[in-house]
C-alpha cells in the first residue's frame, strides 16, 4: 500500500506511520456506563475506512488529551472485535477498555464529516451515554505494529 498523502509510506501495516497534516488524529470515545460494544467500535472503524484513512490504531484505556496509556492494536482488514465477558472489547485478542482512542492518518475534513454525520458515530456513542471527541493534531504516530506471519500457501520469489 502506498500512501497518496504526504506521510511516510505504510506497507502492510508492519511499519509505523507518521502524519504531518492538520489531521484528525484522535477519536476518543468515553463509556461511563459500559455500553459501548464491539459493534459500536466496528461502526467507528467502518466510518473511518469509508472516509479513506491511511492507517489506524485503537487503544484503551486512555486519558483524554494525554499520550498513550493502555495497550494499542494496529487495525487492518482482518481485525476482529469481540465483546469481552469481563467488560471491554477484545481487538485481535487484546483486551481494551474504555475510554477508547482511534488514532488515524487521513484527510482531515473527510474524517471529521464522516464521524459527525447525523445518525452516525457521534450520535450512536452519545445515544449510549458516551461521548465521542475528534481532535486534530499536526504530529500523528500510528505506532502499533502487526507481527509478520509466515505465509501458509505463498512462497517468496527467489
């Protein structure tokens, strides 16, 4: 995957991605009542993908406006979201708890519009008693990495 934005190239989510745009980098979702489910987080991701994001990671728990606090997962096409029995959401097998933070690299106006459309992400989160806050940042780092796996069927060319 080669980025069309003026950021470092992202190749198969195995590299860190840094954005130097006025980018909507953080969508923080609070969940004081424990009602934000895997389905809601998947909906957020789908809206972000529809907005054309280049790279994303999901973290939790986080402190609003503070640097990384909890575990982070690089979000890719095969990422899974499962409601955890003990509360929170398992993302690719990693337990994340609220508040959640999506850190993304993408075109600012498009991402903000996608998350704020009537009946969209912000409305769904607020309807469940949470709060969705989108903040722009000029220095974005999507630093969570996916481990390389051995191909099951493919073989590298000599």
